[in-house]
């Protein structure tokens, strides 16, 4: 694990360079983005063996940008993994796959439901080879329900979960807006959490398990506050109200209830925008005193907690004039000095210039990973973020090494497999 000299002196830093997930072996059959379920595990030191068809996972040609002929999607999702090409329609290749499973902790099936089962490699078959195996299936809509076999891509899960909606496009036709893709990001993270729980349980009990996660379910679960608020509002108003700071009036769910906020709101600075978040009285008092505007606090001290001064346009105009007097960076310094929650408003393009970003998320270099990439964001206290072990592989790049290192195959055995077509006709 990469570690800076400065970080290594902090409390909590380890003396050993061993990765957190050293000794965890995962066999992955993935196509496209769902393979991200094992990306953080590889970042944290797990050995991830990507089994792909001889033609390769076509993720390498999907999405944009394309970096030196290969998609950034592949370079990010499959970084740190090793690739072996196996034609699982070939009986000899299936035997190799089962031998890999016998030496693994987990199998990831990141494709439509039942992809491995249709090849005679379902969970029951794998468990017969390795009773401790944990199998995780990550799919679009899950392994049950009426949408189980519906083909889909990433935005489908956000649209299904209600986290993205059409906006007017050319000639008034509905268009997809720029937004954060939730399902294809949250699904793999939920799946990785479940996989690790399964492996821990298997190591304690000797029994594996079969797990599944749907990216659509994950998008809905990630947005739990809005859907659960709607559900709560189905109950009588005598039972479920708004906050006391709003005289118990029901607000729209989630950030939709922030539209008319004043003490919690965006404001223009002299060179951009800031987010002001003085919803507690103590923060509001700190701001007014430090800005030399005690009159604002005296006139509107507000409630002790959760008071956004909703709908107070007079105060909103006053604050707009105040925030235009300083730059965004100056307001952040003001917040640090006077204990006032004020944050910068970045874009995906500008965030790399933010000093907090530079401190916390050092770019992993293109010279090592073929494109500059962000690190896995969790870390051991006192250490730098974990670095990906290697660049994303080419199809079958590590095939012979895996057969030798993991399974102990000889050159003659590898030659037999190649001759049988198990490794593909061009391997």
C-alpha cells in the first residue's frame, strides 16, 4: 500500500506494508460496469482474477472517453485485476474455472441473472467444489421480479428509483440530464460489503453463501430518505409532521424541501458560489457576529435547531449582498476562523483545483494506470489512500501466469488447453 513519508508519522499508521485484503482471492465473471463490485476490493489488496471470453469484455469499447484505444470505464473498473481468457462453452475451460473456484474465497457474477448457471457453473456446482465459496450475483433488476430479464444500462436504475427525471431537450423532447449515476455506483459498493460479510462468515463457519444485489434496488436504497419520507407522509398529520422549526409543517422530502431555505442555501460569492449552512442557532450567531451584522441575529434569532428561515426573501437578499463581498476561498477561511459552516461549490471540472481535494485524493498517475484516476477513498489512519496494484488488463493478459501460479499447471498442460480451444483460438 502506498504511503507518504508525512502520513507514516501519524497516529494509527501501520509499520507493515501488507494490504488490508491480502489473502482474499476472488474469481470474477463480469461484463461492463457491474465489474466495479470488486474494484475497491482489488484496491484494498484482494487478488481479483477476471475470467473473460477470448474475445474479451467489450467494456473496453464502451462509453467515453477512449484513452489510447481503450475506454476509461475499463481502465477504472478493472484496474488492479488479472485477466484469464476462458471459453466457458468448452468443457476443458469449465474444468479450469472450477479449479480456480476451489482455490478462491468468492465468485462474482456480474452479468444478467443465471449467466454461470446456464454454463453449468451455478452456485450448487461451485459449492460442491468448495463448500466455503461465497457467490455474489450483481445484476440490473435482480434475480426475481417481473423485470428480472429486462435488458438495461446504468441510467435505467436511477430512472426506476426516481432519482433522475427527464428535462426538456431539442424541440421540447425529453432528454437525459447531467446527473450522478447512483445505481451503477451504489450497487457495486453494497455488493462489495455483502461479499466481505459472506467471506467473514464462511471463514468462521466453513459454509459459504449465495448473495445477490440489484443495481436498481441499490439506487432506491441509496435514496432512502425521500422514499421513506413519502411513505411516512401517508400516515395522518397528527402522527407525522414537519420539524418544530417549521411549526411542524410538512416539507417536501429530502433536498426538495431546501428550495426556499435561506440560512441553508447557495449564495453567489465574488468569484463563484458558496453553500451556507447555518441551520443551528449557534452557527447563525457566529456568522452574524463575525460579519459585523449582529442586527440580523437580533431581528431573527430563529429556532435552536434545523431552522432554515424558509421563505424569508428579505433575509435572503441581505445575505446575497453580504456573500458577494468575498471570494469563495475567503468565505471558506471565514468559516474555519469563526466556526461557521460554509462550503465551496465545485464542478467535476473545477474540483481538482480545490485544496481539500488535493490533500485527500491524490491522482493515480496515467503512467501507471493508463489514465489519471482517483484512489479508493477510505484509508488506514496515517496512511495515503490505497493505490491500485496495476493497470487494467488486456484480455487474457495473465492467463498463463494464473494457470502456473494459482493452479500449478505445467507448460505441457497449458499447451494441451490451448490446443483444445479452452483458452480461445488465438491465445
